[in-house]
């Protein structure tokens, strides 16, 4: 049994924003002297878990936010607490850590997720635009507050000020230098099947409290053992519900959190799946082409690189393809489902 599934997917983004930090998360590529946008692995992970729980029509685990009032009577943020309960699917697949409330418990996510970044620095870019928040078409509908120092001015005082200083009072805010991005982006995921549905019961560096272990046993979790030691495994009936939803979420997620704005389909163009991570790098890649003093790059989908490759119809807009198909993503989903279903979670040790 191969313990890992490796996935690379190619997405297209069009004039959008991944995150509102300084308008857009970016990094500088020193080789090609370009600033390019990216979406962090944490944001990709959150978006995948959002899609997963939506597919299952369940809620995410409740998180407890902690605050402390200091000596200056100011609120201080303290570490949020996770329930550390694998009965919540987003906890089981996303991992957890909880400290400062008894013994520290932590679980690493079985999903290792990269940032979504350009397939090549020359195949994605950023641009800036100026925006306005404008309500000037209905001035009587939208009130205006003007303060002189700490005092709120009356309507008569505002009118007198405007008349004496030849000024106007528009219902409009200028929002300069908003960064947008577009281009071809890739993300990589490694799925550790050994811990995908298995939670360690080791109490020296615990993932679970002893009370939670007994609670899971009562719910039908199966006692087993893997290369990391004794563990509890999610029952087969529950796995059969989660696996199709997870396969869909891994391919069909979109940035939907409140950190994203300016809608883009972010369509998935191609998917490569393998048990060898090196094969993915060859299956979906870019090739640098010398063209005088200005190098160019072209995206390549290579079905001979050793991975299982699935190419969707929109991919032909951006890449020269031969075998694109309308059911490519469905077949990629089924490939992931078959691989996850085939693993013997209860009997991992030979």
C-alpha cells in the first residue's frame, strides 16, 4: 500500500484578489524581476475545508476565542481554543492544537498544502486600479457628519463653512492603488493516508485526552495500530461519506472567505495525480523560451510524465492540449476516491 497521494492542479484566475492584506499578498521573484501574487497554503486549506463541509452539509467545529483584560483595562487577544475533537471532520482533516488549558494536545493535518502561486512568474501578474465608494447620485439619502475638533457641526454650520471656503461635500471616497492579479496558478497537496482517518492514542505527546479517547470508542471508532503507534480509526460508514466529499473539495474549491473579493471562477484547468511527487512537477509545468532579450514562458500539460493527468475543456484557452474532455474533473475525482477507498486504514501494518 502506498501511503501517499500527491496532487497538483492548475487554475486560472482572472482580475481578482486573493487577500485584502495590502490589497493582495505578493512576493518578489528575483530571477525574473517580477512581483507576483499568491494565496497562502492556510487560505487554500481553509477554502478546501469550507468546500468539504458544504458538500457534507455540516458545520465546522466551534472555536473558542479567548480575551484577557490587562492592567490598563484593555482587551488582549489570547490563543483560540479548538475542540480537538475528530468527530468534526474539519478537525480530523485540518488538525488542531490547544495549549493553556490543561495538557497541550496537537494533531498535524494529514493534508500538506502548498500556497497557490504562479505556474511561472511570466504567466501571472498584478495590476493596480483606483476605485471609488460613490453615493453621490442620491445626496439626500446619505447623511454627512462633519466635526470641528470633537464637536459635531450642525447643518447650518456646514453650509456656512462650504460657502465661505468655496468647498463641496461629495458622498464619495477615493480608494487608490487596489492590486488585482490574474494568470495561471498551481497548488500542490500531499495526502498522508496513514493519518487521514486515524488519530493517535499515544499519551506521551497526545493528540487526544483520555476522556475523548473513551468517547470515540463509544461512538464506534476502531482500535488499530499504524507506523506511529496505537490509534483510533474512523468507522468505514463514515469514511464512505467523507471520501467523495473530500475528493470534490480538493479539486473544486474556490476562495470564498471574507479575505477574497472581485469574483473569479478560478476554474480548474488540469489535474495531475501520482504516488510520486516528482512526477507532478513534470506533468504540469512551464517551459522557458528564449526570445531575444525578453524571455517568455509557455505552460505545458504533459501526459507522458508518469502521472495520471486530467485536462478540462477550459484548459484549451490557455494551453495547447489534445485530450481535454468535459468529464475530466469527474474522472480525477473518481481517481482520488478509488485511491482513498482502496487503502486499508484498519490494517496498516503487514
